[in-house]
């Protein structure tokens, strides 16, 4: 059935296409909007994260840092706060070498001088101690490292004993090796807006989309789900943040993670909003509203306006294509239910339209503008998603959809 026909049911029942095959076993089925690091465990901090639209928080990462003492070993308060405020948590298993979980020494020994992620015996202890909590969405098995044998063993144990929990690595350069294990979440720390801050905007946008395209293809090939990182630390402007988040959706993400949430978005010391709080809140709330229509759909390609920053494998608008013409500095991610990926004569039933304009922090944000996308003759109507009520738009003879978008903003539409 087309996206347009499914939309009323999807808005009422968050089921729509259903999760990707690789995600059906997990207890959390929503589009993940995750915050890294986790906040100091206080109700004002947790409430601020929730109100900004996040639904998954890391447990307090500084447990693994040598300057913190044993008071930070116990995550019970975090579970209590999350349950009270209807949040999920990702249990971070990193711990200091001299105060390991359960007093169990890491085997094999830690590769790092001060901290280590859980080995199998420690993971078993963690699950025995905390696994009954209803707010644990998953387990962080590794962070920004290769796939160690003990991490794969942990993932297999979770598959056998707790298949409902996400087995997550927050960036793993060994994607093919991970794809051979029961670890179906593909995450890359994709930070051109942090590490290439002095490069032209076009260079940063292209690098960001290049990485998303590489991971999109790997996720489809290896039957994994795309869970990208975006950067909100350092010098990030509102348009740059919007662009990163909505580009993730355009490339078929089934969840995403903010790095680093503190400071720019929320000041944990002053317990007050940072300069990007309102933008993060706006982006997260919109993404959550369209999440039911995004979950279970894969991106089959992204159409970019042809210019000097055309990313890897970008599709071009033109005669005979689904998108025949578009305004400059736009991209359109084409989404289709996973079950229809290889169906004969299937065409995408959703499109994420993103205004690619961004400016560095400190420069005036560009004004909102009218943009248009022209579709092939087979698209006679669209449904604009994410509004209080679905807005059906019957297209004219030119099959043109016109929207008003701010710099970096995205809008999901169903194609009928």
C-alpha cells in the first residue's frame, strides 16, 4: 500500500510499515533520539532532556573517568528518574579499572590505562543486578573502537538471554565484522561540523552526506539499521544542526544520537538552556512526529540539486526520474518500506525534502524561502507529514510541490 494510504493509520497507531527486520526483536520500537553523554542524574537535567525531545539518555558516562569516585557506580537513581519521566536509558558499561562492575576484574585485561567496557562476566553481573528495570533500552558494548572478541561474545549472550535489548557500539570501523554478529546497529561518529569547522560550508555538507551514503549502503547490504551521530558541540549554528538531523532522516536513519548534548543545548552547571536548546527541541519534536512513518523504511537514494557539492552516489533530477526538477540547494531522500525494496515496479512512497543551506555560527541565519520539487506524472498528490493533522495536497499538471523552508529544515511527505 502507498505511504499516502497508510498515513492515517500510522498517525494513530505508530506501526505503519513496522520496524526493519533486524529491529523487530527489540523492546523499544520508536525512532531513537539519543543524547550523549548522559546528564548528571538530577530531575531538572532529565526533565530538560525530555522536554528537548530526547527519548534515550546514556547512563552517566563519567563513571569511567578516573576523577570520579565510587558514588557514581550506582545507576539506580538514573533508572528511577527515567521511569518517572518516561524516558529510556542506554546502559553504559564502561567502568574504571580499579572499581570494576561487581568487583569482577576484566578478562581479558583492559586495553586502556584507566577504564574498560564490560566483559562477559561483568555483563552478566550487570543484567542480574539491573536488568529488570523497564527503562533499559540497550547496552553500550563498545565506543569508538574495533570489534573485540569479548564484545562479540557479549552480543551473542544478549541475543540468547536478552534479545529485547539493543547491543550497541557507538562507532566501529569493522562494519563487515559487526554485520556478521547479532549487532544490527550501524553508527558512525560523523563530525565534519566539528573537525572541519574552518572549511567552507559546502565541504562540510558534502562530507556529512558522503558518510551517510556509505553507511546507508552498508546497512542495507548487511541487514543493519542506520543510527548516525550528529554534532552539536563546539561552534554549531541552528541551520547546521537542522541540516545534520534532517539529512539523517533523508538517508534512512532509524534513530540518531547527539554529540555532545551538554553546554550548547543544556548547561548542566547552571541548569538552564544553551544557545541550541530551542533548535534541538524543534528538530527532535518534528522527528518524533514523523518517526512512525520513517521506521521500517529504507532510503533507496538521495536526489541532490546538481552543483559543486554533489555528494557520493547522489541522484540527479531529470526527465524519467521520480524527481524531475527542484530548487537549488535542496536534497530529497527517497524512502520505501523494506519489504518492497526489491519488488517489481515498486517506487518510493515517501520523500524527505531538506533545505541544504547552512551558515557558520555567528553569521546571520538565511531567511526562510519558498522551494519547489517537481515529481513524475505518477505522483498526483502528496501528504505533508508532521503537522497536527495530515495535510493532503493535490498536485497540478506540473506535479510541483511548493514548501516554505528555513535553512537546514526538512519536511517529510508521502507520495500518492
